[in-house]
C-alpha cells in the first residue's frame, strides 16, 4: 500500500494527467482511501511492452477499451487501473497511451488471484476489458506518449528497488542478531570468520543498493529519476536481495528454513 501511494502508478497521474483528473484521484490516494494499480503487461507483451494489443478508440465523449492484461499487482483489489493501450491500431510505441479505468466500470472483470511463491501482500490477477467505456477526461497520456510513461515508470523502478532493499536490510539485521546469540563450539557463531565474511558481503551489497537508490533520487529532475539511474538501482537491488536473503538463510541454518523465523519468507519474497 505504501508503494502504491508513494512511488507507484499514481505518480503517473500526478505528473501527466489533467488538473481535473488529478484533483479527483490524488486526494483519495493521499488519504489512504483509494489505491491505483498499473496494467501494463499482457500475455504476449511483457518485456516487449511495445507489442501490447489492448485497443482503445474514441467514441464521442468516451474512450472504449478492449483487451487482456496480465501480472497486474493489485488486480481485483485496487480501485483504479492505469491501462496502457494502443490507440487507432497504430503500431509500435507511437500508438501507445494510458487511460484511467475505475474498477466498477461495466465490462471489466478479473481472473483468479495468482498463487505466488512469495510477495503475497499484494494480490495479482489478470484483467479482462470487454468494450469498457470511460470518459475522455480519464485520458492520462495520449498516443505518442510512451516515453512519458517510461519516465514515470522510473519512479516505480525506484519503489521496486526499495522493496528489495528493505527485505535485504531486514535479512542482514536478523542474521546478525542470530549469529550473536547462537553458540556453537563454546562461542557465538559470529566469532567464526566464515560467518563474518558472509555478514560483510551482505552489508556491502545492502549499502551499495541503498546508495544506488539514493543517487537516482538525488539526481531526479522535476521529481522523476532518470531511466538509467532507476534501472541500475532496480536491477542491482533485485539481484542483491536474492543473494543477501540466501546468505541469511545459510547463517541461520535449519532455523532459517523454518517458518518459526522470518528468513524463509524473505528468501521467497526476494
């Protein structure tokens, strides 16, 4: 919920929507009453986002959307969806824009909630759009604004990177505390060099990730970090958290594998 309101899709509304749409959506999110999700990926358009097929057309004072979205974090749970769509069947990035769709609109439905290995705090589900009609006032970015959408997505990259950092920092704290309390061969296991090396490597990775995220934030222009800085932070953080959480599990041994402790969840979430 913090991600969705602080560094999530709603920031696309903040930076690029009309004043009228911002005045309607932002206060609700800031007060914690509503959540905004983003609907980007499709069955055949994940990383290759410019291949998306969800179609949008104008019909009088309305925009009509038809298509299917996949891997929508908040799908079925969130109140608003920023739907990336293709206008006028124009190919490539030039045809792509974004429209805000309310959950209660006729023609929108959701697939079953995904059952994931980790990251279970936010539900994920497919979204089906069958001739969904919204007001033209719900337009956030018209076709040709794909670059704007990717710039705003840089904020989400930093939010994603920060979630990885949070998991890794917690894993480091838990492993450090455990190693000081757990005794083997007459002394705390933190006194063994093998454990010290693991903790040192974990600490280096955590702090490097933190600084990459800070750099992206400090260098942000008009509140939006660069695609390069945010991508570097996100990629490093996502790889780092898997390594750090796994090392934390190794330090805790069998206890790390047990659901009595949080470490196994950190590994799954990472």
